[in-house]
């Protein structure tokens, strides 16, 4: 399994000949190395409905007949736009032919804001557990620190965890470091930082806060092989 980071919260997983994209915010993401016209995801998994996470999902899904996995409300909304979806919800898991997906809780918001100044509710936000080839990847989505991260770590042997550190909208570095302690993942990677001024952070300082000294900073396009 190859797992790569592509700026903001964009994560790509390649496993058994399939390409899975998590939160494909590409257009408008100045930190990504990806180009919409060059990527062909087989699957997209969304943590929640905010624009900097849904990103280019509709365009990519329609162009490549991509399956989109999301919470029930967000999946329903996207299906109305002609996207092929699989709806899930927090605590639920499903075994797909490309791997097992389980949604965890996350403390954040989830909505789509239209050009007409309407806010469309997109269900509860989620974290994502992806399991295949005997490995487990955890993408926390956008979230605050919460104590049940300890349960997530106890219930799942996490090989690689992506945690937001930007503060303002999510956990900051200190809370994310404590989250890492609760999760007990083998490797921790910071995400959701430096894309916008309110979430400016130095990821190396976050790595220094980790008690287990098990963090790495991935530049956009860099890969971890599990």
C-alpha cells in the first residue's frame, strides 16, 4: 500500500491497483502538486461537506465514474448532482472490493455554502479508517481533540494517522500531539495547515511535541509505503 500526501487534507491511497482519494481539494489549493486533469481516482472518500474537502469531487466523479463514499446526507446531496455514491455513517464499516472503510466521529461542522448565500446541511463530519493489505490508515478529517480517540486507537491498530494541526478551525499542534498519544498510531503525519492565513503552523514544531517521536512531515507529493 502506498499512501501519499498532497497538501491541505488531500491524501491518496494506492492499493491492489486502485486509487483512493480522500478530501480532493485541488482547485484553489496552492499547496497541492495534483492537477485535476491528470488524476483518475477509482474512489473518493469525503470526511465532511466543506468546500476545502469536497473540492473537485463532482468533476472528478462524473469524468471517471468514480465511487464517492460519504455520510448519508452528503452522499445524497452529491447523488442529486449525478455522482455515484455509497452512503455511510459514523460507527459503520463496509467491506468494499478495494478495502474496508469505517467512519469515526469528528467534532466539527459539515455544510455546503451556495452562491445564493444558502447553507446546505451535509450531515455529521467524520474521520476515516481505511483498512487493506493488513494495514490501517486513519484520516481524522477536521476535528477537535476528543477523548474517544483513545477508543479508536484501542479498537484499531493504526499504522499511519493523518491529524489536523492548523488550529482556529481544528485542533492546534498541542491538542493534536495529545490526540497522537491517545491513538497510539505507529506514524503520525500533520495535515490541514498553512493553506490559509488562520491555519499557519510550523509542522516541525508539532513533530517535536510528539512523545513517541513517531511523526514525519510530508511535503506535497511525498509517499509512505506500508
